[in-house]
C-alpha cells in the first residue's frame, strides 16, 4: 500500500530522527515518529503515569514501539502534557485522553489509508484505550500492564464495537497480578486474548526480552483478526 507523507501534517516539521512538536490546544506535545518505507498500519503508543516518572522513553514503551516497527507499523510515541518538553500540566487522566486523541488525529491524517491502532502501557493503556473507544477509526487495541488494581477499567466491560483487544501482563504485577488480570479479561467481550509474562513485575525488570516476545505474539494475533483499512 502506498502513501504520501509529504502531503500530510501541513506546518509540522519532522526531523530526520522523527522528532517533532505535535500541536494541541494547550500548545504542543513532544513526539517521536518512526515510519518504515511501506508501512502496513499506523499505531500510537501511550506511556505510563506522569506522576510516576512515565515518559515516552520508558523501557516498556520503547520495546512495544520496537515490536510494532518490526511488524511494519508507523509508530508515534509522545509525551503527555507537562512531561518532557510537552506544554501544559497533568490533566488528571482526562486531559491525557485529549492528548491521545490528538495523537490519533495526527496519525489518521498522515496515514489516511492505513488501519489505525492504539497501544499503551499501564496508565497509557487506560488513557489510550479510552480515547480509542471514542474513535471509530481505531481498529485494534493493545494494553500492556493494565493496572486493574489502580484504575477503573470497567468501561472496557461494555462493547468495543467488535475491536480486538490484546493484553500482555506480568504475572506478579503489583497493580494487577495473574489472578486479577485473568478475572478481568474473562469479563470482556470477544475478540480478546491475554498473554502472561512469567516471573515479571509491573515494569518487567530483567524480563524486557520476554515482554517484547509476548508483544510480538500479541501483534501477530491482532493482525490475524481481520484488519481493514478505512
């Protein structure tokens, strides 16, 4: 599938390394775009909680992005408001939902013929998936380290409009261990699938290779779920 990124994102200057400022209502978001020569999908990856030091450079977020890139996705990472060079201040979750929506809008405009996916880690999965469920353009969802003990994720127990959801979780996650994530996943509508990384805790210390392998498997499953271009 061909695309012409030069005609998209008017007024936005993207460096050769993929770094740029994404305009939003409160100013801009510090962002990083990686795009292969012939991408097959466009994905946004959201980072963990700003109050806990989360940024787009988090190790888990980086590994998620790398797995997506390896499967020919154009991938956008960005810092939520008030993080890094991004303008604004912490928005108690709802402001960050707005940031995630802006990221989706950017990717949809830059890659209008590609399927649009949303992925996130921890707080980023909570915020990113909420933004995605309000956007009919998003076709696939990936949540890593879904903190079911910390955040209200009951909104996911309703309909997702048939959109597949893949979840990757540490079996000893401090915010949602194996038993908790299995019980949560069981309440969700199909299509869904859960991957557990044995011996890992929330940030996957010492288990990043296993995490990336699980994410790669999850992406392969999502690809097999009938992705359609818009």
